[in-house]
């Protein structure tokens, strides 16, 4: 299957506080953050705090330009988990992408695979992979307002 993924991706890194007051980090695609935030807060009753924009870079791109990225900000090992599912009836591929700390990527892969029927998971119509990379968060600078994520009104 062709790889529709880019070498870099804008993400929002945030803390998710669940109903048990446990805090975990999440990495959400920039374009999807507001919808994800709404669903998490209204459907699951969780709270989101400390949203910060970061750049995800695959490992090869990072290594090729490490001298530049190393001066750009805080660096975390973050992997991209990619699930490609081919639907034979409709002749389309659906790609699901999630980002997580690299240490948690196998656990996330297992969770995503648990939602796929074994007949599909064990066929040529499914490809699940982990792509190693890094999330680079710019050094904090004076912020006048939160980052603009669409059509929003700022005071």
C-alpha cells in the first residue's frame, strides 16, 4: 500500500485529565484538535490542559537535519501508528493515524488492532506499522493569545 503519510506533521501536544484525575499526554493532528477536544470533554468527561503546538518529524528526516532540529526546542520520542485498511468491495483504502510517545506505541498498536476483525487483520488488506519519530516543541516564547486553530474570535 502506498504511504500517504508526510515526513512532518503539525500536532497539538496536550495533557488529558481523566475522571480519576490521571494525567496523560496526547498528540493530536492540528486540524483535528478542536473536534477531538470537544468529543473528549463532552462524551468522556475528561479535561484538556496545556495545549502546545509541536512538529512531528519522522526519524529519517530528523537524523538528516538533526543540527537544525536540536536547536528548535524540546524534543520527545513520539511514534506514528499507521493502520491501512483496504476495502475490496469499494476499492478504497482507509488510513488511520495516531501519534503517541514511542514507549507507548506497541500498546496503542494493540488497542487499534483490537478494533479490526481477525479476518481483516490477518489478510493482505491490512497493514499496521509504527513509524519512529520526534515531536519538537518550540521553546516557550511570550504568548499574546492561544494558537489560532481555525475560525476563532480573539479578544
